C-alpha cells in the first residue's frame, strides 16, 4: 500500500497569528498572572495515498468555542432538506439532511437524479466566514460551492462513492469541515478493471474484499477538524461515513468544492 504520513508545517490561524503559537517559553508565559493562554499549535497530517492522491488532515482546525457557535447557527438556520434520490434504479430518501450553496452562474449540481437548489452565500454570512478560514488555511486554493450535510444520529450515513462529477474537473480539491459529533471517515482504493472482471464467484469476491481492506484508510473527524482530499483522490479512491450506533448526537459537515466555469 503506497501510503505514508508526514507532519506539515504551520497552518494559518483563522483567529489571527501563526499556527505555531507564541515564541515565548511556557515558563515566561506563566509569569504574568491572568495572561490569556495562546491556542495550541494545529498539527497538519499529510497522507500520501500514492498515484498523485493525497489527504491533508488538521484535527484542530477551528477554536473549539467558535466551532460550537457556528454549529448552533448551522443546525438552527440552514434550510435543511432530506430529498428523494435514485440509487441502483431504486428511489430512496437520502439518509442525511443536505443544503447546497454556490456562486451565481455556476453549472448546476446533480447527483443520483437529484438537483438541489443553489442558495446564495449572502443568505448565510457565517458560511462566508468559514470559507475565509478554509482559504487562509489552504493558500492557493479556491472554492466557489459548498455542500452541507447533517447527520442527526448514527443511523444517518453516506455510502461509498467518489465526487468525480465532470463539473469538478479531473483533479478536484475538496475541503471538509466537521462540527458536532465525531464520526469515522473511510477511504478505500477503487477496484482496478482486472479486479472487477475477475471478481465473479464467491472466492474471487473474498479476494477482492481482502485486497480492498488492505488499501483502506480511516480518519476520525472531530469537532472543528478539517480534512482535504487532493489530486487524483476522486478518480482512484472512494470514501464513506458509515453508520455508527454510538453516534447519538448530530454532526454537521461542510464540503467546499470548486466548480469549473
């Protein structure tokens, strides 16, 4: 499995200042009674998936209290819907709440025979604040659309898929910010054509399952975290958020994307 984890350098702080915190020692910082404690450094974990695919994970992207303020706003203010979609020829209610926000004039998003209404950023100023924080953390990136998902309980989920719609281009960058309940985010390598062709029969299916498990990654996405998929991740990998019985409180996830114009 072509994978390695490395720790990157400082990440810009949406609250101001640098990721590394103050340059004074903890002893000096504690000399003045009542001095405000600086935020902890935000660790940037980079996983090389091989073949030009990469995942960046910043577990403590947002200050905790600010993230909870934004969670409350999103939970109560966003016009959530739970649409009917079509999967494998069958109609079903999507197993999570969704909302879509995008710049005016972009190509319409459509998935599983569902075309969500595109809301304006101006309807929800908080989303522009979060977008600004994401742009500051990812210099050179530019996002013009946002798909919001709300998982009310552990029964809500997203099945294996790739965000490989043509409107995102061949190497889309997708930045995912999590609020609320922590959930497991899985990545698995897509089967090759030869694996798919030879995957008939029980023995072949078992071999394919074992090979898939050997090329799988798991990330625990906590409140206020940021995860970014880059390069050919959507072409070569699939991702999911599986059901989890112990996840009893809501999770809100914001996935920022760039639609080609």
